[in-house]
C-alpha cells in the first residue's frame, strides 16, 4: 500500500490551527464595509458625526458628496471601504442604526431620556435619584438645565433648556460603540 506523499508534510496538530478568515470572507467583509460607506454618504452631517468615525473616513465621505462622476464615486467608495478595513461591519451597522434612530436600543434610549427629562422637570426626587445613580455627571450643569426648563415651562416659553436637558441625558446614558474589530488575541483573553 502506497502512502500519500503530502501526508508526510501534514502534522495532525496543524489541521486544528486557525489561520484566520478566508479570502472569500475578507472580500465579503470589504464589500459590506463599502456598502455601509455608501449608506453613510447619504446621511446628514450630524448623523455621520454621531457614528463616531475617524477623521480620515469623515473626510472621504465629504469628498464623495462633492463628486459627480460615477467612476470617481465608485473609486471613492472603494477608498472609504479601505479606510474602514479594521472596523467591525456589525458595530458600524449598529452605530448607523443608532445615529438614524432605526435601532431598537436607540428608540428605547430616546423614550427613556424623554421620560427622565419630564420627571426631572416635574420633581426634584427624580433629579436627586439620577445624580445618585450617575455621580460622574456635571451636577451643576444638570441642575442649571433643570431650573431653566422649569422657568420656561412656567413662563410658557419655547423649551430650549428642556431640549438641552434631553441632549445632556442622551450623552450621559448612551453607551459608546467600538467600531473596530477585536484582535484574535484579545478575544481569546476575554474568553478565558
């Protein structure tokens, strides 16, 4: 019986070694990032800023908007995808959904902030409870916004301070998203 000549070179331990994603998987991720980049080019400036992209990617998105040639736009999307290469497509998708309000978590946070704002304006107990739960907040700024919102409510003025209070609460309660993919070594360390 003849042995396979390639079998001499293969070691049983080598078969179990993970060599990283396949070329096909890398290509799929690259195309997905390009598609996300194209989606972001259609968003407003404020929405794109809320995603938390690096400056170089923001610059390339603005450049895309200036271009009129289809070929130039196609090449620009490839460049955007290339600059986003180290990012996790799922995390970018979640960040886009949060920025556009399409995420369930974003909608829940919106309702939570609105309810909390209304409670703080109506009652000092809600303000005190929030401060005890979040000692890291700027207490003076928070109290100033609440006082201003109460004055506006009592004087039947436009709710400028109430909107600012909502934004303050939203910034405080929104959990940041890491757009970058974890390294394999870091993922293994977390699993242990």
